[in-house]
C-alpha cells in the first residue's frame, strides 16, 4: 500500500510542476513575486518551492541554498523538481550537530571550542579561525589563532594579511591601527588644511534642487583629496575629477573647488585639467592650432575624435578613436551611429530612454575628448591632441547658451551615474540601489569652419569644436511618472562664419529695395496719370505702398533664392571645403525673409484681385434693328425688329469663363511636384550632408533636411515645372489646339459685340468686335457663308482700322468720356442698391426702363465715338514708343488735346485684368504658399495639398466677385452667367 501512496505523491508533484507551463503558453511570474522559500525557474518563468531546509539565494541568483546551520550534502543546481520521477533531490541539506558550525564552504560541520553566535564560531579580536590543516584536511575543531607582526585578519577571518598602510612612504612606520577610508590608511591630521578641510559638504550632491547625501562621496572625497594633493596620486586625482564631474562641475563643491584651485591657481600639471580659465574660454573657440584639413571624400573625410576613458575610481581604461555608439544611448545600427563621424554630416539622433533601465546600469565611465592633429617643426612631424572644451548647460554660468561672455568651459563627462545617488545609509555601495540617477540628456558637438573668404588657403580647417552637454536626473519615486521614457539627443552640427554672407544679403536687399521703390514710384505715377490724378492724395500713397509690397516680395525672393542656391550648390558639389550650410540658427535670417515675402505676396495678390473686380466693363452691341414689312388694312407697314440680347449674354459668359483662366494648371503642378519629390526622391538632395542620392539604403543614416537646401530645391523645381507648363500651354497647346484669348476676340466678331473695359478713369482696354459683315443676328446658313467669305478674303478685315486685323487695343481716354460714362451708366448700376447684377423680379417697371435706356444711350454714344461721329470727342490710333512699353506708361496727356489714343498691341493686352495676364504674380504666390507651409511642416506633400486648396480658394473668390462685378457693370442678370 505504501508504494501506491508514493507513486500518487510523485504524480501530484509532477502535475504541480507541469502546471507551470504548457509550451508554448507559459504561466509567467515576476522573480520579485517569489517568496523567500521559493526559487525561480529561468526556463519556464515561474516560482517553485525550495527543497526542505533551504531558502532562495539572497545575492541575486535564482536558485536555492541550505539554511544557516545546515551543511550541503548534494547540490546539482536543479531545485524545482524535488521528488519527481524518483530523481535524487537536487539539493540535500543536513543540520549540523549541536556544538558544531558550518565551514566556510558550507559542506562540512566542525566543532567550535568557543561560543557560537549567529551560527558562527567566535574568536577574539585580531584572531583568525582555522578550519583546515595546511594540506586541506578538516580539523577536529576550529582553532583561533592571533595575527602577529604587521598583519591583521582578513574580512572573512580566514587568513592574516599585511596591514602596511597605503600609500607606502619611505620611513613611514607600519601600524595596524590607522583609520581606513576607501581602502586608504589616513592619518588623523591630513596636513592639507590650506587647500582642503573635510566637512559635511563632501557628501552633498544636488539632484533636482534636493541636497542629497551620497554614500560614495562620503567615502571617497576625503581620501581622493588627500591622495591627490598630498601625494599627487594619479588615480586619486582622476577620482577627484570624476567626483567633481558627478557634482556637475560645481566649484562650490569641495571636490571641484580643490581641482579648480590646484589646476587653475596653483597651475599644477599633475592635476586633470577639468576647467578652462576665463581667458582660455574666450580665446579657445577662435584658436587655429588644429592643422587638420577635412573634405567630403578620401583622406580627411572622417572627423576623428580621440576619447580617453576612465573608470569610476580613476583608472585609465583606453585612449582610442571614437566611433559607433560610444556616446549613444539610443537603439540603432553601428553604421547609423558611426555616420556622426563622417565629416560634413549634420547629425541628429533623438530617442526616448526607458527610465527603469537606467537604474540597472553599472558604474559610470568617464570621457575626455581630444582632436588629434599633426604639427610640423622643420622636417619633423609631431602628433598632438587638442582638448575639446565642454559647455555644461546645467551650471548657472552656462544656462544661457547664447551668452558667450559668461561661458565656463570644462572637460570630462559621463553617460549615466548610478553611484552618486546611493544614500549614506547604505553601507555596501556595490549591492545598493540608487535613489537618484543622473543621465546624459543632450550632447551636441558644434564644429565651426575657418573663414575661407579671408584666406582661401584655410579651406577645410576648423576651429576647436565645442561639446555642449546637458544632464537630466530622475528619482526612483518618479519612475511611475516617466512611462513615456526620458529624452536623449546626440547631435553633430557644422557651421561657418556667416557674417559676410549676412552682410552681403543685407546690402543686396538694401540696394535692390531702392530700385523696387523707384519702380513702384513709376507704377504709381503711371496709375495716377491713368486715373486722372493731378495731386498726390491718400489713395496715391496707398497705391505706392501696395505696388512696393509686390516689388519688394520679388526682390527679396530673388536675393534669398540665389543666396540659398549658391550655398546649396557649393556645399553639395565642392571638392575642397570652402562653404558649409548655414546652421539652424543661421538659417533664421532666410526664414524671416521667407515669412516677409509670403506676407508681401499676400498683400500683392489681394491688391491684384481688388483691382480686377472693380474694373468697369461695357458690352457694345453693333447690331442694328432690322426693318420688317407687314401688310395691314391701311396698306403695307414697316417696323423695326428688336435686337436680340442673347449675343451679349454669350460674350458675357465667355468673359466670365476667362476671368480665372491661367497659363499653368495648379493641380497638375502639384501632382508633378509630389511625383518628383516623393516618388523619384529629389527631396533627398536637400539633406544637410554632402550626399547626393535619390534613395536611402537600409540602416544608412541620412541627415535632417536643411531648409536652405529645401528652399533652393523647391524654387528650382517649382519654377522649372511651371516654366515647362507655361511653354506647353501658351506655345504648343495654344498654337495647335486652341487659344482662348484669340477665340474670345473671334466670338466678339461673330457676335458683333465689342468689349469696352475701363481699368482706371483715363485708361482701359478695347476689344473690337464689330462684324465685318455688318450683322451677326442671322441664321446658320448665312453665318456659314459669312465665315467662308472671310476665309476667302472677300470681305473687309475685322480691325478697327480699315485693311487691318488689329482688334485689341489699350486706350487712354479724356476725363470727359469717363464723366459721361459715370453720368449715364453708374446711376443704372447703382439703382436700387444692385449688387451682383439686376434681379428682374426685384425691380420695378420704371427701374427696368431706366436701365434699358441707360444701356441704349451709352451704346449709341460709344458707337458714335468709335465711328468718329462726335465733334468734341475723337480718338487716334498709334503705336507705343519702346520706352512706353518698357515702363508700361503713356507719356502723352490726352486731357490737353481732349483726344483719346488707342494703342494697338497686336495681341491680347486685355488679359491684364484677368488672371491670365498676371501669371508670374500668381505663380510666385502659389510657390510662396508651398514654401511657407514647408517652412513649418517640412513636408512637401502637405505643402502641395495646402497650395492646391489655397489656389482653389483664390480662384473661387476671384470668380465669385468678378462675376458679381461683371453682372453689375454690364446690367446682366447674374443668373444668366453660367
């Protein structure tokens, strides 16, 4: 029966063990959740009960060990399967008999002749406890033996060890009664009171404005200060420098105060140079000692930094070239991290660091950085190192990174400090957990090139780089609040003195702005002449400002574009380093100009739209009523048949369609841009490194985009695509398929309608649409016959002058013509507060009759004027002088001669009141919207989408308001404008 019970118990044990897992599904438990009498299965991740008389390890291991007072009979390292499958127990423990204690190895019990305290055999002070003979045989009982001579018991009382004090000095008497601090035998009187006196400030470290008492500082500041100052011990001096580094170079801390005093005031060369003097802080950034010549390819293409690494206690670990992930705390590939040392690559790596991982880091490693270079003395070459100055932003003097006059340069830094945050209550520092952790949150290497404009022979050389450092800290209590991780960034930034370039831009902007203002003055003068202004009034000043806004926008755009293009092109294609891209701070000048250009162009486009939607336009009908005969009771009667208005409506609709027509298609423009930038990869040319590649390889680092490069590339591609579009639509499409502007003039001739446009009081455009056949209100057969006669040249020409085909004219008009127009037409358009054209259902019969009479009167007046039938008002046709065409102005004052002048333009000058004739202004506005959005979003796709919708909104506003103006000025019901 007993064997059945034994088998059942084994099955239950096996069942309980197997319940821990069913591969691949596991019942997971945290190691911390195990009880003191439980071990942790590192294969299947669950807690198991330790065998009898045993408990879990307390040293961080996950196995089991015999309890105190129990010797180990067997230990196979397998503890979780006790009693399974009739296997021998993995751990068997047996209690020591009374009066015996465990040996140090835990495998035997031995008699103790003295008192047993806490399962340990007690020996007198200064005695060791011997358990075995010299040959390793276990004694019958422990023997307590005193240490003699210059020796003392080891910490485990297993042997006597020399107690010769450290440091070992000539003539120093041996003593085993000295005070051991940090493993050093210190005298009662340090003898260095003139430079250092122990105090409670030694152990103070500041964490987030909290004065924290550090166990490591308490143990090591005193001994490091003594050994470094008194005996010039190298490791002790490095340890003192490490302590100062962990105190964030705070000169009020005793460790930093001593280092600063010894190195800066006493000028001892055996002390680590942790601080730069104020004089050196001013002069080092402009030193030209580094003779290395760098370039983008071949020798000199790698930015070599020599890093000296020290352990916590000041021992030198290595002096080697920095590469890969030496200063990195982010995840990534070696190739990606090593790109930081490729010269000319503006490098930036940001990430979030899990806070809990920082608390598990080991002892910190400390770094001093140097630039290796070679100097030539006669025929000899000498290798040298230049210590890189470090700007620690955590110190008060350096908190304002731009206040260079207050900077304090230092050296040496660390990545993670888990030591100084251990409180003084913890005696064993190595096995203690820190309450605070300080970590490197920002590291930036700023490399400034020598100015080659002053001396081209200095191409490729650099000033001493500056390492900008900033630390963060976190407490164990704040771990739960930092679930998103802690910020870390590593950056390498290149810059060059841009004072001369900035000065060039400012001078160019100043000089060109004068020309812009002068040209704006010419435009304002032309406008004032065309508007009949005699004196300068407020409206003239406003016009001057508006013209200046548009011209300044174009001037600033040209200046910043060519400046950016030169920077980008020279940087990408230079063989020897003469030009570097502006840094992010230096780019702000260009960004400010971009914002200013965008604002100025916005004002310019608003001015353009307002000017176009306020023009006066009159559709002149040349058709005459036809006499119709009819027979009646009184004989044959003759009456005039009313002229059809549908031809006027046709021309008005055609004009309405032309209002927002452009020489480029914005939608097509954006699609091509996105295709070029994103699909083909031209956007990659704008990275802030020398690489020119359309795609990035896997694992390969690519720099952030340079705004200067993005701006120059965007302008080149945008304007290039727009130019190709304009050439296609205006030359190929308009020449082969259809030309809407010429077709509109043809429609006017077929409709027998002329278009009379007044852009200003004394200036306008005229499209002569009088039919060469005298009548257009006819049937289809007659219309086809008229077109055939015109094709065969069997009828008069369409031109305003006989035997000419000139239909489009600009005209300067006497003031009396505009006065007559305002007298007849304006009251009709303002009738009943009309906005957007008359609505017949809202007008009374008298109002309608008044509108019809006004239109008829003005139609007759203009007809007679154009037929030279008015005695006191006539016109002549001329060609403009070359200078008049260049300046877009008319020199002759028609108010003196009271004779209008028509200038034949042999084209379609009337498109000046349409979008079609202002393509450049609209195109630059679209491009500035594109660049403005990319300035803030750094996304060409988003910029393209916003630009498209901005152009559509602009078209909608222009078309809607232009439609209202057309209906109002032509007295056509807006419902008939499709």
